[in-house]
């Protein structure tokens, strides 16, 4: 009876209402996110057979993933490209977010945010194709430089390389970096900036000591939002790189769909997720003191 009473009180509590409210979303997440992830982890410790997966426990897939120089080099390349894209994107996004937050009239901020989100109106695939046209052998850049006499023949180093990856991905993910930084800056109390200047600080020192620390939460969010999906991008290497410079996602796609080696592809995917998790946690940990000082 006591148990029934406790159960009855729980059903009438706010906690029960909250659980009931989030249960559809939780079930959806478990069904479409947790279940496939669990299947990938399970496949990673199985053996590969001819056009089938043998349910026999083994760590051979992980051993091959970490011992093969090919997979290691592709993983290092993917991490390097992701870090470079994240760095370039955030460095370019921060001034834009700062300008919109501090120098744009409040009545026009919505318009600026509207303009920033315009790239989302077109398909990601179309945007990548556009950069392929811009950076191509006979593309916009080469044609413009040749028309004004800067070069005599088209440049070959601006396409099908890592630099082209960085340019394309930085443009594609720029809105993802601008918006969280802008939101963090909008929460900054402007009276703190005025107080700093009243105490004799220059605009530069006020920015360094007040604005930058208080906006770091948005910077951290922007870094994670850009870094995590970029390392799993496989469209850009295929189109901009011509398939000659594969990233880790291209390797996984090849193992899963072409070579039909799902256990090895799953092991590489799990390893990539673990590396991304570790790198992200390290970044958050290194910024914890900086962020903690602003609270």
C-alpha cells in the first residue's frame, strides 16, 4: 500500500509530468540515434565474412585500424583539416558576430541575421559545386586573374588540395559559427564595457578583458559545432578533391559500401568518434578556467 501511495504521488508530481513530456523525444532519439550507434559498436567487434558479418567476438578490426599506416594517415589528415577549418571559420566568424552585435542598430540586427542565414536556403551540395566552379582550372578565379594579366596560364594549386577543402568548408559552416558567438555577445551587459572605459581602459583592453572572456562560451560552442561535423564530411573531398585526397568518412564509406567490410568500417567509425570526443573534451577542459573566470 505504501508503494502504491508513493507511485500515486509520483504520478501526480511535476517530475512525472516532465518525464511524460520528454518521453516521445527520448524514444525517438533512442530509436534513431542510440540503436544505430549500438549496432555500429556491435559490428566493430564482429568478424567479416564474404558478403556477411560473422557474429564472433574479436578486436582484430581495432588492431588493424590503429596499426595500419594508411588508416592512421587518413585519420591524421582528417583531424588536421577539421582543426584548420575550425580555426579559419571561427576567426572569420568572430568579427562578423562582433560587428552585428555591437555596431549594428538593434532594429536592423534581424535583417543581418537573415542575410547570414541565406546560405542555408541552398543545398550544401550546390554550395560545394559552386566552389568547385570558382576554384576550377577554368573557374572564376583563374579566368579573372588571366583576364587582368596577373597570370599567363591557369593555376593548378588552388583546386584538388587541402587548401580548397578548408576554403569550401569554412564558407559552408560560417553561419554555424557566427550565430552562437552572436548570441553570447548579445548577453554581455553593456554597462560592463562602459565601466571599463570609465576606469581608463582603452577600447582594445576593454575588449580583451571584458568582451572576449564573456563571449568565449559562444566561441567554444562554435568550435564544437564546426569541428565535429567537418571531420565526418565526405562530400567535399569527393567533389573538391576529386576523390584523390580521401578523408576518414570517405574511407568508412568505401569499406561499408564498396568493399562490404562492415566490421572494419564500424571499427574505424567508432575510433573516429572516440578521437573526436577526446579532442572536444580536451578543448572544453582547456577553456574551463578561462570560462570559469567570467562567472
